[in-house]
C-alpha cells in the first residue's frame, strides 16, 4: 500500500512511528558501537597492547606445556605474555627459546639477577614466573635490565670476556631485538615426580605385599618356634636344675664329690662343659626374650592401627550427632505445627486423664 | 467475577494473617524428662493391666511407683502401689499384695483412694486372714456409717456393701447377704455396669443359696447376656457356672453338667486354674451323684460353642 493512499491522519501517525524507529536504531547502533569499543579496549588492555613493554627470552629444555599468549607471572601478577617459542639449533645445549614481553611497570622489577622459574599446572600446562631482582649478593654489578630514555629503551649488557662491569647498550633496542636473557631454573616437575613416585610405588607394591606376607609367615613361624621353644625350655628346666646341682657339687672346693671321685683335670673339663651348656640355654633364653619383644612391638603397632580405626569411628559419630540434631529440629517443627490453632486439630488430642486405682468387685461367695 | 476474585484474595489474606498469628502462640511448658518418662511407663502399665497380663503389670506398676516416689508425687505413687497390689493379688501373691495396699493406704490416709485401698485389702484378706477381714469390715462399716459414705461416695459404698454381702454369703448367711445386696442395688445407678453386674451375680448366688433356683436361673440367663454385651470372658464363665449350678438344682443334670463343663473350660482358657479346678470337682461330684457316665458327657462337649463364648 502506497503512502499516498493513506489518510492524512494515518500518514501523520506513520511519520511519528518512523521517527521513533529511526531514533531507536540510532541509539541501538551507538550502544553496539560503544560495547564493541569497550570490548576492543578491554582486550587490548588484557593483552597489554596499550602498555609499554620490553622483550626477554629464556632457554628451556622442552616446549611442552607452553603456548604463545600464555601469561608470564611476577609476584602473582600477570606481568606479560609469551610472544614466541622456537626450537634452537641442534648443536646448542638448550633445546628451546621462549620469548616473552614484560609490561610496564613490571620490567622495573627485573634486574640482571632475576631469573625464570617454571610452574606446572594440574592439567599439564606450564607457567613462566619471573622473579624480582636487585636483592642478591652477586659478584657482578646489579642493574635493572632496561632503562628508558626519551621514550626509548636501552638494555643492560652484562660483562663478558675481560670486562669487569656491565654497561648499558649504546643504541636503543629495536623491533628485531630478541630480548634480555633471563636464566631459567627448570625445577623438577612436581607432578611428574609424583606420578613417577606413584608408578614406582605401584610397581613396588606387590613386592611390599609379598614382603608383608613373608613377614607374616615369619611371625607365624616365630610363634610356632616360640611355642615349641617354650616347650623345650620347660623340658630343659629340670636338666638345667640338675646341671646346676651337679656343678655346685663338683665345684664345691673342699670335700666335694668332684674333688673326691673325679680326677682334677676331668673335673675341670666337666665343669667347663656344663658351664657352656648353661650358657647355651641362657643364649636361647635371650633370643626368646628378643623375639617376644619384637612380637610385642608388632602387637603395639596392631593396637595403634586399631586405635586409628577407632578414631575413624569416633569421627563418624559426629555425623550421627548431626543426624540426631536433624531429628530434634524436625521434632521442634512438628511441635510448632501442633501449637498452631489452624493445624492442631490435625493432631490427635493428648489424653492426660489421670490413671485410676483399679478395683473390681468380688464376684460371688463361692470364689 | 472481579468481586469473586477480590473476595478470594481477601480470604487468603485473612487466613494467612490468622495462620501467622496462630504460629506465634506461646509454646506450652516443657515437661521435665523424668516426669515424662514416668507418665510413659504409667501408660504402659495401664495397657498391660487392661490386657490382663498381671505378671508384667505387677512389675511395671512397681517401677512406676518407684519413679513417682523419686519425683515425690505421692498421690500417683499411691495409685501405682494400689494397682501393683491388685496385680499381685491377681497373681496370687497375697502377702505382697497386702503389704502394697497397706502402703498405699498409709499414703492416702483418707478420701476415696483410701477407701479403694481398704476394699482391696478386704478382698486380699478374704484369701489370707478371715479374722483380719472381719475386723477390718466392722471398722469400715462403722466408719462408712459415721462419715456418711453412702451419700458422699456412693459408688464406694456400693462396693463396700458388695464385699460385705459376699462375705456374709461365704459365711452361710445367705438371707443377710441377700438383704445387704438388695440394699446396695438400690444405689446401682451410681456404679458402672461391671459393678452392677457383680452385685446382680452375687444376688443370684444368694438366691441359689436360699434354694430359689428358678429366680437364680432367670438372673443368670440375664447376666450371661449382659456379660456378652460387656464382652468380658470372665463374667461369661461366671454366668455359665451359675447357670449350671441352678440347672443342677432344678434337676436338669445333663444340661447342668454340659454348661458347667463349658464354664470350667472357659476358666481354664482364661488361666484361672483355681476356678476351673473347683468347677471340675463340682462336675465330678454331680456326675457321681447322678451316675451319669463321665466319658459320654465329655464326648458331647460342644467345644465350638465354648470357644465362641471366650472369644466374645
């Protein structure tokens, strides 16, 4: 329908609507533009595009866990991002070069004694963490890694060769400058170590179990031996008594049986032999005592294990008490409902009629 | 439509307000745990006693009495002691029952509970010492006279008269017993149906003792129907025994023995061994007298009928 066909009133109305639509479209466009601008700005801030930055690099053994754009941390803050990861030449000692930018003001914290440490994440990722410098007791002169003059950055050059002190670069850094090198301490990967440890434990566990089985067998054997040893000792007891009696008689200096009936040499030999018998018995007794002590320790350990179990049970009692309090709370709720005038009719009324003394009349004279 | 909706909104609003006002009702005073415990135990004792488990009842009432003694609730302790005493009496522990009833009486000192204790003591002493019973009865009758018990505590007075009448009947003074019970029955409206039934049954027994078997049989027939209405197996058995005795008195030997056997069986099933054995002895005597072959009679016992009586 052409606009000319409309009545003047309708045309006036349509004009007004068009104005509002146009206004709405303009406002919406402005809002969208603003939102996009804000998003672009926040992204730029997040990525450090709006900040001054200086380049660094470090050398690591593996690029595993790194990717370009990953944050570089300093004192818990995001201080920069990784800009490039590249493998080194095959003949070089270090395998990988990781380049990263550090934003202002964080590069002010990085001195020539700063270093890089690798932090492993739970999911296998790695984070570079640079350390604050200027506080170590190095032999060389401590200096900031960069200085800014007239909007240009000059890099600190550590002494090399015969030089005793480092110096600032004569020319400001340019876009091709690779960066100041920070030494990387590749600490042992904790997760990897833990995994290795777990693997080793897993591998060793059957051995441990077999060892414990062997210990068990040994203990059983010891117990059996001990019981039989006790029997033997008991059997030996009268013999030892007899030996003691004989030796006392034999060793009785004057008028003793030994001196009287047995020649002195033989007497001495007999005494020595009997003495060694006694010593053997005593040694056996000592071994038995030691064995029993070891068994006792084993029993103590067992008692400790059971006491730990008991603690577990006691800890569970807290859960039981929680359930108990829940029941009590529920009871309170129900008691509260009972008091409500509208709901109390739903609960059966309490019968508080006092009890009566029971008395039945006597039935008949025959009984 | 709009009005209806507004009315509904208003009703909801009012109900919500009332609900929340109701919620703010102050909580009742909490019952201390020992009191609550004693009350629970007391309720258990009542249930046990109503179930006729006299052994458990004796023990439970003893525990209730001990708990109330600790709480210094003397009135409830006395009731518990009384009920323990009654349970002991039903268990045949007469000495224990007597001691407990005396203790309850010493707590009550006076009032209706004291009278109940005394009447129970009369019942116990009926089994133990007739002399004590005689003496106590005289004292109580005198006291009832002076304290105008008939007007003040009519139900208790009726019970006392029942005890007096049954005592006289036992002593062989059937006419006196008849008169006493007749007088008590004038106040039958003051007592419950069970007591009224007991009075009527005692009256029927006095009729028996006086040789008025027709009147007694009529009474027993009526009493049997009432006992069935009351659904009290003990009363049913008692009524059957009464019927049997009356029938024997009327010369209807065979019917008498049949009914007496039913009554004896009922007592047996109720665990009332003494009553049962007494009835069996009576049956034996009747059988010897009438020379009715015992086996033939036993063979004709309608056990189904007997079962159904107890079941009622």
